[in-house]
C-alpha cells in the first residue's frame, strides 16, 4: 500500500499509467478473501484499474508450498502485465526482505549470486523501488500519511524459515549490531557487483572454449584447467545451463570439476544428460544409459538420487547415532560413520584395480577377488553399484560395507544409506 501511494504521488510527474494486481493464493481462507476485497476496494477508491485473482487448490510442483505460491504469484503478475501491456511490475520488497533473503541463502550454502539476495531489478520487467528502504521507514511513512493496510497473520507463524529468521534470528543479530539489516544489505550490494564482474569473465571464457555441435556441446578441457577454480565452476554451470536449460547443484558441479582430473569417463548430471570426459574435451550430451560401467552419479547429501543405469535409487539420511537402530542394516541398508563420509558421495560401477576393505576381513582386497569369492557372475559385476567417498569404496551395495566407514563406539553422527527400487516410469 505504501508503494502504491508513492507511485500515485509520482503519477503525473513521471506520466505513469498504473494498474493494481493482487493474487489470493487460496491458503488463508476467509482472511485471504478479506485481503483481496481490501485491495479491490482501495484501488477503486483511488480510481485505479485492478485485477484480482485466486488459486483454488495450489499444487506443490517441487520444493515448499511457499515456493509453489511464489512461482504462482509471479506467473499471475506477468500474465496481468502482458494483458494490460505494462512495461514494469513494481513489487514492495524492502531492505528487511533483502536481509532475510541473504541469511536464508547463507544457511543454504549459496554462492555469490544467492548471497546477493533480492536484486533491485530482474531481467524482464520486475522492479523493486523500496529495496533500499527499511520496514521501519515504510511503517513511519504509512503512519504519516494514514495509509490503510491489513496484516497477513501467516507472517507471525514460525513454521516457515523466513518468519523464524525475521522473528528470532534478526533480533539476536541486532544485539551484536543494531544496524544488522543495513549491514546485510550493504554486503548484498557488494556481492552483487562482484557477481556481475565474475559473470562478465564467464562470458569471455565461454566465447573461447564452449561450442555447440548439433545435439551435444563441448568445452575445451585444456582451457578449462587453466581457469581458477571459482571461475571454472561458474563456466561449467553456465555452459550446462545453456546446453540443457537445467541448473547444476553444488554437488554435481564439484563432481564435474573432479571428472577433469580422473581417467576418461562419464558423469550423470540431470535426467538422461551426462558429461563425457574424453581427454581433450568435456562433452555434454543425452545418453540412454543402460550400463553403469562408465557413469558416475553424485548423490544429494540428504534425500534421494535416481541411478537409472542401475535400476534403483539411493536415499541418504543423516542421523545422530542415538537415533539409529543399527539392527535394520542389511544388504540394501547401510549405516556409515558420517565423519568418514565426505560429500559429495558418488556411485559408480566396478573398474579394474578397485580395492576395498570388507568389514570383518582385517585388510584390503581387490574387488574382483571379492566378487569371485562371493560367487558374483562376471556378467553382473558391472551392474552392482559402488558407493564412494572420494576415491575410497564405502559400500558395495547389496554385499559388504567397508571397514573404514563402519559405525564405531566414538561415532557421533550416522549416515543411513538405503537402496530402493527405481521409481515407476513417469514418476
């Protein structure tokens, strides 16, 4: 409401044509209806055209319900903007929203782009005129001009991470620095400018080492290796995004970087897209992966990862040792000492020369000899997934855990790894 009031004051000076848009996400019942009617009534009172939308039964596509609501809101706003031929969509994010986003992304382990928080403008037509204005200043302005508003009661619920940061963490940080919000916003500005600079270096690098060839794309491995690691990871992520339209997780990016220092092989990335390392080039292409002998799968630190080459998926769950029932361990459920398991863990098939230390043996053994002793037919050996931490085999899935990764008396945290049936096609 403060943003709308400011734009109304500037309407004649800047020759603005204003249109109000509001979406009821259908999550707050009667309160949502109240807010929608409030916006409609005040837009009409101020002589402005207004579009109010409502979602019936918001579906969670992926991520949290709040993330699904955010995506739906942006789709709605962009649709209204297109319908009324608006050049800009002005949103009311404040400096406090920016500070909260910086902390959320910091806790998620984001890179520079995430730590830069909410940009003042986004590619396309999104603008945030109040991003450098504190929530307190907005409140003072509302009081001074007696601007009506309503409160969203869900903002007081501590079920959501953003609310907990706003209600609990930021007040604690203010005890150490009364201007914590301003400090976080300033840091975001610095990081945004540095991110833009690195992005320009990525563009320069891609111009000389990235090329598309029909259904595949290639990067010069020789030139990639000359780049500093921070820039190399960005180049890998951007090149993959341009080829596939997908984003790479941190785990897959670092696994892709390590692939350059390994023997020629293949790394599964997203869906049926894999990276092939062939000595001189790193190639992105779609593959129908029926055998696992040259495919490497980085695993998500928490949750499930599909392993299509092996016809199964692995679920990783971190737990305190006291919360585990180690008795349920078996051929397809293993408990590892989390302190020994270095992420990103990966899964691949047997390779000549592989060794591990089968639990209870008291020494290392060639995996080939282990398969012979376990009477594993030669034709099946390349279809048995191996869980690796770095270059060490931690678990021969379905057969034996490595002695170095077993849960010991001094273990404090445990990584539970479960091998599950593959999802049905299309799920």
